[in-house]
């Protein structure tokens, strides 16, 4: 069997070149393992956040199972007088401090979206002086649509105008965060320490112009 190559990213960037190793021949016909093996689907609920002075339908639609969210850099924040950036987001109501939790969805980012967070783990209650988020995936316009961990490590290019699956698995007990694109591990990093947190997805816009993200097959997994 030909050697198989895998690339693994750590929090600071690409580890040396992507190590290669030989796979032993096997007669097994078993399918490759999935990131969700051993996990169970769990019911989730959410509330919508959007510019405070607009109706929800001005920035959100749900048609044929596709949740579509958009916002403009000139929009108001989610509450009057807030200094936060404009957003249209699904705020998950399931909060946790321990255990294993996974956000899973197909994601579509239209051309032109630049500087928007489309999924994050928010630390809704956290010690003073610690960050407000454990992790964010952001979309930028370079290279046909670039997905970065925060504004740093590049995880995907040519991301515009195509569906791809994203899984964000958080083990709050050992502090690990694993990111999968189309069921391939692209990043392993750590959270920012003890907190009460929840998932959010949509567009939290830190850039200019119009930002949009679409989601389908949204699933919550626990273990």
C-alpha cells in the first residue's frame, strides 16, 4: 500500500512538513473511523442575535434546512449602546463546564465575506482577565476565501462558494479542541482555561462590507 500522508496543525501553525508513514496491508473492509464514533446526537436549542434595530428577517432566513445569516459592517450591535461588532448569530443555550461537546455543520461562505467569525466557543462566564472565547474560525477574502483559527493559522483556502463540513470538538475536561474539515483533522489546540461556555455560529463581523454564512445539517454531539 502506498504511504499515507497526513498534515496536523498545532495552535501556532504547521508542524514540520506533515509526516508520512507506511500503512500495513489489511484485508479488512471496515470503513475509516469517523470523528463522531462513540459520540451521541444531543438535542440543542438556540436564540438568535442580530442588530438591535432590525427585524430578524432582515438578516436571517431558514429555507429548505439552510440557515442563512448576513450582516453589514455598518449595522448596529446586538444591543443598543454596546461596543461590540455587528452580528447575526445562533447563540446555543446549552452551556457546559466539563465533558466532551462537538459542534457539527455543513458551512457555505459566499464570496466577499472578509473578517467574519462563523463559529466560536464563547466563554460566557470566565475568570477576570481571561479571554472571552476558547476558539474562533474566521473567514477572509485572500486565496479564494481563507479560513483561519482566529486571525492566525490558515486551515483552508478556496473556501468561498462551496459547502464543506466543519466539526469543532471540545473536551472541556482535558482542555483540548480538535477541528475537522470534511472529517479530516486540521487543528489540535487548547482552550483558555476553566469557564462556562457555549457554541455560536453565524457571522460576527470584524471586517468591512457585507458578511454572510450559511449552515445546514447542524448537529450537536456529546460524549
